[in-house]
C-alpha cells in the first residue's frame, strides 16, 4: 500500500533566506581556451592527472599502447549509475532543496557520503540493479580500445566519495584510465578552487586536451539535458573555431532512478537531519484526494494488474492504488469539491490507461455516496474526471497533472466498478524547527 504523501513547512525564516540566496544560474562564464584556466586550477588538474592510472602505468594491454586518439568521458550519477534521490511521493520539494543545499542540513546531498551508502546488502551484490546496462556496454567497448582514453568524470567530490566510487566501479571490473572526482577541496577541509561542477569539467577537458595532444575526437555521456547542450556547444567550438579536435559528440542518457526504496530514504533523511536536533519531520497537507476504503483498494488490486517489462532496469512502477487525485495542491476548504474534507463519496471507473514503462492508471467520475451502489444514475456523477494512479513511478508523481493528455481506453462494463472513500488531504514530509529566535528589543 502507498505511503501517505507529505509537504514541507519551515517555521524558521532563516532557512528560506538561505535558499533564496542560491545563484539563479548554475553556470559562470564558460572557459573556451586553455589560457582561460587559472594557474591554481592547472596545478590541481596536473596533480590529479599524475595520480591516474593512465599516467602511472597501464596493465590492461599486453603490448605497449599507442598514443590515444579518442577521448571517452562518462558521467557517474544517473548516467553510469542509478544514483538514489528523494522521492516526491514522500518528500516535499522544499525539503529536498533544504537537504541538498550545502551547509543547511549537513554538507548537502551531493557532498554527503550517506547519499551513496546503500547498505551492506546492496554492496554484497556489487550494486546489482544500479548500473545502466546501455552505458556499461559503451564503457566496456571504450576500455577495450587501446586508442581510447577512457575517463569517469563526476562532480562528486574527491572527499568523501573517491574511495567509495572507486570500490563501486572496481566491483564491475571497470579499469578506467582516469577516475576523476571534483577535487574541491584536494585535501579534507581545504579550500575549493572551481566555481561549479560545470566549471571543473570544462577546465578538465581543456587541460587534458592540452596535456595529451594526440587526442582528436571526444565522446561524452551525460544525463542532464542542459549539460548535454552546454558540452556539445563547447566541443563544437573546439572543433570549428580552434581546430583543437576533429570531431565530438555528446550522448544524452535518459536519467533513470533506482528501484523505489522508501525505507532507505527515511533512514537516510533521519541520519542527515537527526544529529543536529534543529529540525524535525512534520506532515503537511500537500494535495487534495479521495482516500479509498481498504475494501475498495483490495477490489482494485484484485481486478487490475500490471507487470513491468522483464528486462526493465532501474525504477519501475509500483503499486499505490489508495487515492483518487482531485488536485495536486491542498485546496482551501471553500474550494474542496463534493461537500468538503471528510465527505463520503463514490467513484465510478470509466477509462483505463496502461503504459508499458509508466504504469497503470484509471479515470473516474465522482458523486456523493448514497450508500447503495445499485441506486445510481449516470447524470449523478461529476462531469469532470479524475485520475486514480494504480501503478506508477514515484519520481513521476508530477506527471499526474497531465493525465487528460494520455490515450485513455474505455473500460469494459464489468470493470466499471464503484469505489468508496472520503475526501481528504494527502501529506508529504516537511521540516520544522524548534529553534525560536529571540525577539528584537525595541530601541528607546
């Protein structure tokens, strides 16, 4: 059964103030030539290059390798590896932003080792189910080519992630020429050098093409559309304007999340926010729904079935089937339909939408609950229709707002069952803080 969704509330205005101070653009001015790389950045990149397997020695080939002419660069998170994120069926976006913001609730998700600690049971399987099989094929092909310099390049920081990421890729037998995590800082508790992950990756590319001048072509794999476009424009400029390389391609990878694991998410969030004792999880109304009766849920799950494709990797649709969505927002009490919060209602299934990869959904019409399923007139049901998600990917909760655009099929008369429930709010987990700031004394 679905967990109740939950919303975020901040009682400490300093949290919102910190979030509002985040930069509006993730990218500073783009470097375009090696001369744009600062001397301190070159020093960091030199030291990173000198530590890599390609510089030290190469044991993957029996005979000496020829100078590499092709560069293959693979991103890690959501490209090679299905990295876990926080699900919108449990957490409100503002909580997610608070947990990911550096220095607000710990170091920030992408700098917090706990965001990648999936447990001993997962580690014992060598992170089975977390690797993107299509990208793995490309990695192994690149590694098998002696003329290709193969790099894992990620914005994850050297500290604290290098040892864990190295262990993960070693479990798959992947011997990259270079395993490069963002060296900000080079030493624990040191100062950062690069302005952003994009700044680091562009500087890395310019430095490597300068350091290994035999490279003539570049292939990159990345999951984020803005990054794909930015890298392609950057590499095109290196080809056309500077003639530094002959050709380049950036391959867009569809970002996929791992299988839904709400227990791991709860445990991890509790570990992140728990030690400070500044924040507590609170349920806050986030959407307006019809909460279905247990007997109705049982009837639905017995009648409608969905099975994901057998070779589907990463996140798959999971069973929810406990609410009809009236609005993805918590409507004010005077706008809640069908008599308001707590009102008993009936719903009739009128259409079905099944997608091989997205899941199974029902379209329903709603009316007041008369208490008799047989005593119903078609005109008594609402003209508006609503979505009842049976199986769906938790990461795609927001897609429910577009359910009218889907290709619905009328259900068979035998499947036009009547459902029972009550109008209610559903909830997402949010943050609250017991910290009370003292009132300012008024100046006399």
